[in-house]
C-alpha cells in the first residue's frame, strides 16, 4: 500500500528539552513499507523532526514496532528507519 495523508501519524508526546517527539501511526502497511524513502509525504508539515520516535502499529499482522525519523528532505517528506536514535 501507499501512505495516505488522511491517515497521518498522531503526535502523542511533544519534545521536552533535547529529546525528540513521539508519534503513533496505525496502518495496514508493514515495517519495510513504512521505512521506505520519503514514506511520510507530509512529515515536515506535521512537525516531524529527525530523531523523533514513531510507534508503528501494523493493523494487518497485527504487531507493533519502533522506528525513528532518519531524514526530512527538501520537499518535507519524512523517512523512517529501525534502530537507535543517533
């Protein structure tokens, strides 16, 4: 599937001090799809920043996973990845 802006991630905890914000995203898309380059086409408009955590709930499996925003490009698209926040 593809990301649909009408089903955007929800901000569940705003940044405090130097820490990143936390987002919740529920979708039928699996981990690999969500980690695709520029997956969140409105990431910057939503307020996502590099280092933010995204809790992803795959509604098909169902399962949950932790991701982090690894990049925001010039068009405002956000890319996520697995692993620790650098």
